[in-house]
């Protein structure tokens, strides 16, 4: 299982759950002030909706290039690091 956090534009993040190169589920998230809480809740909803345990995720990918100084970048990278532990 892979979880992709794909930033579509400056206001939308697409969360994709992928198994064997097939997209199982997709969720869209609007970037706002409380991005950290929204991102964690959206990931939790995608995983629970598909009855997936966090430990069964093999990899969490961020396929888009992010600006290093952006706060949303820091939040996304921190979420990635937390899920990979």
C-alpha cells in the first residue's frame, strides 16, 4: 500500500491510496489555517474508510516539488515522518 500526498495547486492537496498501481481511494483537502489537523483527519478517514491499518502502509510519497520555506511543506513533511515511524 502506498499513500500519495499530491499538491494540485496552492490550495488543494489530493490524497491517494494506491495498491498494486491501482488507485483505491482519493480524497481532496483544501489548504487552510489548520492544515495539520485537517491533513491528519483526512488521512485517517481514507485509511479507516478502506479498513487499512497504518502499519500496512509501505510508503508515503510526496511526488510534487515543494518550496522549502512554505509552512504547508513543513506540515506535510512532518506528517510523512510521523507516519513512517
